C-alpha cells in the first residue's frame, strides 16, 4: 500500500532522518490501528481503502498536520492520542463557534429575497447537527450553493471552511443591510433579472455600484455612477494608480456607510481591487456599464 | 521510485505473532501452520487486500478465520493452508460485497455455515455463491438448488 505511511528514500535523506521517519511512521500506524478499530467498533479488521484514506486525512487535519511532504514526519507529535484529543476539543469549540456564526448569519439576511442564500444557510445550520468531526472532520455535510463575492480558499476544509464562509456572509449581509433594499433590488435586476432564483452573489454588484458612486463623488447609497466621468478618470491611469483610486473609493464608501469594523472595510477594499481586471477590459471596450451597472 | 514502507518492517513480526495465535487455537484439531506458511498467507493477504481495495491497520483476519473454521470436519492438515488461502480471499470479496453491513463475525459465521453445510467443505463452492445466498444458506442451512427444488427460489434469483 502506498499512502501517507510510506516514504521515499529521496524524501528522507540521511540515515538519522531515515530512522526518525520510520519511528514516526510506526507511531502513526499504531495510532491509526486504534483509531480505525474505534471507528468500526472492533467489528471489522479491515476498511475500504477510501475509508482508510479519509480516516487518516481527517485525523491529521484534526491534529493540525499537513498530510503532504516529509515535514509530516518531523512535525508528528510524540503522543498522537493526546494530540488527537486536543484536536477534537479544538474542533468542538470551532463547531460551537460555527453554530453561533450560522445563527447570526440567518438573522442577518438582508431584505432581498434570494433563495440560494437562505437555502445555503439553512443547509449549513442542519450540517452542524450531523458534522462528524471525530471521523470525517474534513467533510462538512451541507449544500453550499450561494457564491461569495470573495471565495473562501480551497485550502480550508471542514468546519474551518464553513466558519470562514459564514464570517464572509456576515460581512456581506451587514453591508447589504446598510443599503436601501428597494434600490439594491433594482440594481440587481439590472445585472440579472432572475437574481432571486439564481445562486449569484448579491454583495458584489451592490458594492460595485457603491464604489462607482464614490469614485464619481455621487451619493453612495443611490449607487449611481457617472460613467463618462469615471471613464475619463480611469482610462489614462496605470494599473497601480487605478488600484489606488479603488482603494480610496472603498475607504470613502466605508466612511459614508459608517462601516467601522476593520474586517468589513478590508473586505470592501479587496472587492474593489478584484474589480481591476474587469475595469481594464471594460475600458478597452469603452463600456463601464458592465462593471458599474446603471438602473 | 524505491519506497520504504513501515508495513514491510512490521509485517513479519505481526505474521509470526498471528501464526502462533492461530496454532494455539487450531492445534487441538491437528491443524498447524509452519512459519513459512504463515508468512506466505500474510504476503498473499497483503496482495488480496490491495486487489480488493481494503486496508488493515491492526491485526489481520487470519486468527478469526482460523478460530471460526478450525473445528470444521472438512479441514485436514493436508489442505489446511490452501483452504485458508481460499477462505481468506473469499472473506474479503464478501466483505466488499456486503458494503460494510456485516461484521467480521457475522460474515465468518455465514461462511462457516455454508462451508460445513451445502458446500461440503469446498471453498470453491462458496466462490460461486452470492452474499445474499450465503446469508440465506446460513439461516436455513440449505443450498440454492435445494430451495429451487422446493420452489422457494424463484427463476429471477437464479
């Protein structure tokens, strides 16, 4: 069998490291023996390969270890049972935090009837009831369909992914709730007439509208951009200066909307910077309406 | 790429310990495995597990297999190793077929019931039986053809 419990000579190098690696492998093998026996309640001497792989990956995730590369063996704790128990307690705390975040996210849904947002949050809420962090900590049982403006990195797994997703939802929802729902709905309908039924993100178009208004010195709450002014402003700017304009617009918009939380301000700034490639393409086409929709 | 596996380092020691446990259980029935036979069975088990896509982290199924079958009237020293070889293969095949719904003990008992009953000690007979049939045979103690004769098995079950 070739998996995390095998290692190549080239990965090991010197003989001392080789011995340490073998000792670490033995330790992990012994741990997995007990861990798997508990999983099957002692009723089976073997498990399918995919189950074994996932149990191992989950246990390493729980212990905060990266399963790839030779550093696994150098970082492997001496007492794996204790490291695993500590990891489980950490996951319990994260799960409790996730439940709180989810309850807050459900309460924070803006007055914009978007089915995928509410369905996703309800699915996550149910997921916390069946999240099996003892055996399959990397898998969170939920249908997360609603797209964020700034996606959670794929490197995050299990409850780490979900909690970060919920943090971002809370930031987005807080922003959307500061805006007039009727105005936001008009803007969203301009971008996508069927937005209520689609899985498209609500924050990004509204934030774009706010940023466009801020850059052209309009009322950010009305989200109306003076496109000719914006075109004239941006078309001569090099990328670095365009980024600076957008960063400044994000600051001004955050101030105008009384957004004080650093994470929320940073999220808006990152959203603004993420617009740069689209703005560049729109400027080339001479039509900024695709980025800053008028309604 | 050459690989160094902890499994290979540990396998021989585990195989020796398990062979001793097997012989302790089967010795009173005149059945024993030599060190070479024990190692051969362990090696074959590794290959079977790989082929079946299964992993054993702890002890192997062999001691349980021996404890379950060693009192079979059909096992003799002459065919002991080859029958264990076959039964071990069948065990993992049935285990996969069961989709993890049967415990080791439940499956071994069903296999023993069929082996000592309708199979008449022929492991190759079990190889031609589906898991559902095996479990039914375990409950009723009859072979499929006997139940067909009595009308119990329908045409689509054949």
